[in-house]
């Protein structure tokens, strides 16, 4: 992460704004062990911890085929939402989410912001990433 995810094989360039305060530059996926992953989301350089502490970060997954069995009953998506903290590595700013999951392929991933805590209101735009292999 010190190099801004440039050398990470399983990463994507995004360069999209969610709102006036938060932009996603890149996203990277690190395999920790069989079912554990670290998702690193590189944000705009000028973001501050105070801004991040205002929001929860939504990560919703659409799965298909044999991966659909990992969706919760009665839901059309899998949620990896979290309350992020800002991390800095060599002037690159990240939020990081670790997940334990048997999922290996994601049809569509939606990134978004909402009020801190229990969902009441979404802020800004959605960012969609398609065809993600873990």
C-alpha cells in the first residue's frame, strides 16, 4: 500500500467521486488466507479523518451462479458495510475492510456512503465495479 496499489495484481483504478468530500482512486484485494481478504480503498489525497468519521461505507455485492448460495436468505445482495477509519501509507490515504467469505467471484460491487451507524440516508453517488475475482 506504500506504492498506492500500483504493484498489486488484483486492483482496479476507479477515479470517481462519491461526493464533494470523498473520491475513490483505486481498490485492491489482498488474499490473507483461504477465506480471508483485505479490501484497501485508496481515497483522495486531501481527505481527513474528520470527514471519514462522518460516514459509514457501504459495499454491496451482487452474486450469480454458484456464488449466489452465499447471499443471505431473502436478500438480493451481500453486504460488507463498515464504519471506516482513515489509514495513511506514504501519503496515500486508505480505508480498509477485512472480510471472511467463501465468495470467489463478484458480478457487481456497489460502493457508497451513508450516515454513520445504522442506515438512514445515502450521501452522494454510487460507484459500481463489475466482474471482481477474489
